[in-house]
């Protein structure tokens, strides 16, 4: 049975973090699913700040601090928190005072569910789920809630929610929750950014929005099944491809290079 101790060590069940990598590089995603490759997290401190905020909201901050001395200046508690984590404390204060965020973060914390999608065993850990009111909430920290990024496939700028695959994540979660409860819970998001004013937003997504995102989940599951059968491809751009490539990338012309990037 999955629990907080073995959740991230388990390789029997596919999680959202690995599934979404199939949209970038199927060879990398397969290696992650098999436990043969650990993703290089480009901004480890940003991820740790997110975990710091999560633990504060769920009431396990002291435990998090004991396990992560690197959040302090030179790794020592007596030196005080690093500036970025002091700023995270201000963010936590704002979240705790935010009446909309408080409503959407009322429920059980870090609940683990397992299920099966198209024959593939899947798992998720929910930041917050309210069984009485039938909604679940993911808590995010980001650089800027109004930041947009260019999507190559759509050929347009999209929100941080779309660019980071959060809609797909919520659709993945909703399906696993449905399998365990028999009902479609409302998917919600609470996000606060790291701008000077630390702006926040809360969103309750419509059923149609999550239904559309679930179609993308099914496409990624299809890619995972194909990869398990040996049909996967290297992107030659990601950290996995770079670390397993034996030679440099060879282009016969500058135009070929421009097409590749």
C-alpha cells in the first residue's frame, strides 16, 4: 500500500510528473517511469519553496524544517532563513488571511489515491480534498500569475496554468478521485506568485474545462503504452538525451540547426 514514506520511491504506479514528460520526450519519460533516470530539476530552490509553503498549509512545517536544513543561511538554523524562504513566510501569511484560499484549502491534506487509466496503474497525492463539499484543490507557487509563455504547438502565448500542464494534472487527479469515490469532484487551484506584492488567485474549473484536459491525459497515456512496447523517441534536447548521448549533435548546415531548435 502506498504511503507518504514510499510514495515517491514506488515505480509500479505512473504519476502525473512522469506522464506529462511524454509531451516533451517519450524516451526520457519511459526512463523516469522505470526508475532509470531522475529528472534534473532546473530550479530546485523554487520547488523547495513550493514544498515549504505546502507543508506550512498542511501543518507539517516543523517536520519539513528538520529534514531540510539547506533552507537556512549556510545550512544552520541559528543563521536564520534564506531570504527566499522569509518571503515564503510572508506568502503563507497572505494565504492564511485570504478568505477564498482558506475555503478552497479546507479538507484533508496530502491524500493518496491509486487507480487505472486505459490499463495503466496510476497514482496521485492531492494537496487538499474536501469529501463533504466534493472538491479538491492544488496549491501552487509561481513566478508571476499573469506571466504568459509562448506555446510552440499552439503558436500563441498561454498562461502559466497551461504552460506548466496544470489543467492536465487536475484532470488526471479528478479521474483517479472519481474511480475511488464514484463522483466527479470540482477541480480547484490556489496560486500565489513570487512578485514583490505576492499576488494570489483562486480558480474553480468547470467540468467542461477538465473534460477537455482529460482528452490530453488520454493522449499521454497512449504515448506511455506505446513507449512500453518499444515505440519511443529521443528529443535530443532534454537532460536525459544530453546525459545519454555519446557524441555531439551534428548538423550539415546552419539552416538544419535552426530547424532543430
